[in-house]
């Protein structure tokens, strides 16, 4: 069973903008998926269909075998947690703990279940010690982690994040990347949109490229060093690949690990030829 099954999904805004246009796509369970494309590509609108924030105008969406319909919204949202781009749209209670308790309480969990799951969720994002803090006293990155904790507290199988790296400093990006990796190790399917090509190249196992509401292509991280697709998606090569392009290499590494292997082979070959 796929985590997400999408068939001919389309959504048009009242001004005539086709934000999602005839997308057909399957996402396997346990995948790490990065969706990339320029502003206006339809990434956010697409993500909003995965937990029923928006319903299909045409086509279908199925989550772990459950069709996305108005009648199935509660079941869908127990399977899929959506983290907004701006945590201020999601973190609104008087304290961090109250905010994380909001979702589980609405799901009807017992007080003991709520206490246990909130402690575990806040601990997993490194925010347990801040549980009695007011959210407006937190940094932007800390608010993002609280927003993620609030979603985790509802025990979703699939976590969807809209631009989780936006407006974060380098340490904040590293913290979120490590958190997402940990969630995937726990068995969660992670789907996110991003403009960060370097992050997507080193983290994701499935890349989705979008433009003007349409699905351009899907594949592995190697798509991000395919200059034809990168040009169509209005993106740029990962930093490490641009360096190798400047050095005149035809084969481009996707990430730092692949670059290190290529450099080792080049240096080893040169050392052997000298000998």
C-alpha cells in the first residue's frame, strides 16, 4: 500500500489560476520526499490536499487506502499531519504545552495519553524544557519545532511540511534536518516542499519537480544534477555540483558524500599515475 495515491488531481482558484493541474503520483510508505519548484509552482496547494485542508475539485487523493472526502477528513488528519510554513499560523496557545495538547485533546485522548504523548513529542524535538514558556518568547526555529511537536502528538503516519527550512539560520536548518531524519528512522513518511536544493540533494530519496501547477518529473536525487530538468524547474545545481562543473567535470556529484568519493578516485588515480 502506498502512503499517498493521487490521480489526475486539479485545483483552480477563483481568479483562474491553476495551482494544481492534472497531477498523478504515488508516494511509497516510509519515503523522504522533497518537492521543488519556483514560487507559484503550486507546491503549497498540492501539500494542502494531502491532509484535506483543501479538497480536490477534480481527480482523487487517497491516504493509506482512505479516499480524501469531506466525510473522511477526521480519519485522514489522523494519518497526515501538516506543518505550515510560518509557525505563527500554527502555534497560538498561552504555553508550549497547551499548544501541543490541543490536537490530542481534540482527538479524544485520555488525560494520561495526552500527558504521555506530549512529553514524548516535545522531547523528540528538544523542547520539553520549554513546555511552560509562552510561544512568543521563543525563537523562530524553536516555534517551528513546537509546531512539529504539535503534529507529532497526534501520532500521524505521514508528516507534511511546507518550507520547513525557510527563515532559519544554519544551526536551525541542521536541527530541523536531524529531526526529520529521526522521524523517518521512526517509520514516518516525510513529505516537504523546499527551495533548498542542497538540503534536498543530501536528504531526500524521492525528488518531485513542479512548475505552474504541473508535475514536471519525479525521480531520485540525481534529478538535481540533471541540468535540463533543473532549467525547466527554474532551480540551480547543488553547490557541490556547481563546483565540479567549474572544474570541468562531466559527471556531477549530487551531495557531499558522492563528491568525496569522486575526489578520492581522482586523487588516487593521479597518485597512481605519478608512481
